C-alpha cells in the first residue's frame, strides 16, 4: 500500500525491538505502549506456584495493561487523521466502529476460523458502523455475507499475497518433508509425528523438518523421543531466508492444523512447486489444495490415510513432479502484483 498511499500501523505493544517481518521503510509504526508488555504468562506462573506477593503484583500490572490497552487505542482512534482505517481484530473493529470519525472509511478484517459460533457472533457484533468487512478466505466471505444481510457492512474478498515469489522451484528430489507453523496445539503437530512415524516405517531415509517455535515445543520433542525419531525429525525456528532454502530442498509439504482460516504457509510452499497435504478439518486449505491435483485433502483427520498418501508421493516420482507443477501454476494467483491490483482497484473505488 505504501507505493501509492501514506501508511501508518498503530500497535498496542512493542514486544520486540523490531517487527518479526520486514516492513517497508515508508510505513510508519506507532507503538501505544512501548514500555509496557502483557504479563499473562507471569501471572499464570505466579498462580501456579501460589506466590501471594507475586500474584498481587502481576495482577495489578495486568489490570493496568488491560486498562491502558483499551484507553490508548480509543484515544488513537478518536484522533485518526486519515481517509481509511483498517482494523485486524474484532476487539479493535468494535472500537473503530464506536469511536472512529464518521468521515473515515472503516474496514475490518478477520483472520480466524476456529469453527466457534460464539466467536462468529462476536465478530458480527463488532461490525456495527463498519463500512467494509474483509474475511481471509472465500469460504468465510460467503458465510459472513449471509450473517451480515440487512446491515450496512459490505463483505469484500481480497486474498493474501506472497511477499516473495521464488524464481527457482524445488527439484522434488530431496528426501525432505516440511511443515511450518507456530508450535501450539491447534496446529496439530503431535498428529504430524504420528503421521511421520508411519511414513518412517516404510521410508526410513526420509526426514521431517518442522520449522517453528512456540509453547508446545517440549511436548513435541518428547513425543519424537518416545517414538525414537530423533534422527529423522528436526524441530527448529527458521528465519525467512533459511525457510526459503528449506522449502527449496523439500519435496512434500504437510499441514496438520485443526483450524486454519487460510494457510499462508501453504501458498508459500506452493510457490516453490511442492505438493501439499492437509486435513480437511482446517477450512482454509480447502481453498488452496485441489484434491488430487496439487496435493491431497485428508478427511476425518485420518492419520493412516495421510501417511499412505505421503508414501504414495514418495514412491511415485511422476505424480510428485506433476502435483508440484500444478502447485506452482496455482500459486500465481497469489503473486504480489496480482493482489496489489485488486487492492488498488478497491481503494480507488471507495475513496
């Protein structure tokens, strides 16, 4: 957006010294609470250890953080000097609709699809006085169009885009399987270890790379050890350039998420010409994977069936290469220049 417009990102907390992703230098970033961070984990630990003084201290800090998070964001919204404001979470959409200037065009985005009807109702409630709503997938857009009938909010779908589109694709000859994501329960990595155990039984020379970090890391490592897969599974965080190199050296991509609104990691792997597999319990991948063309969607979280499909791809070079070719072709829809044009057309229409 910074190519054509002045852009500022307003953020509650400054958790790290710099953003996790590279931001265009033309984009301004304003932190509302640069010296105050959320302390949820510290408070939980104090409760767990029953440290009375620590509980009181962290409890008071939590109250302060939550109070300032709301107050400072409201102040920032009231004082917006812009043509368009975009919120990315429903708690902010609610504040934007309530406190945003009536002359500001208000856009809300939604990035979650956890199958929770209560959550959907909260999202819909947050859209009062919002002009445009942008869910992250076609499937969510279709659902919210129905939910928002009779309101002033118009649903618009513009897909995520690939920040980086590789010139070189995977040769699909390396005996590497890859999965990328936050190491947390909803990503289903414990199930991935079960899948790979069955793959390893038939193809012990193949290696699984899990790229990510998070609270479930120790549990995942423990399960790998219990199944004697330490020499066949690697779990480590990868920087962007390292991840690209890993994808270039991988031949199969697996996603085992329980819920996924879209699947940015899937289209990144797709752009490297890699066949994709995912459980259909996650709705997002259904938009990216065309079953039998660029990969497989596995029903009912069937671990054996997923392992069988992985083994099939391992043993059938021609199938793997053809699915990889289709992946690359289908990834073109998410190229930056294609999605940029959709945004520019939308912006020019509403301004």
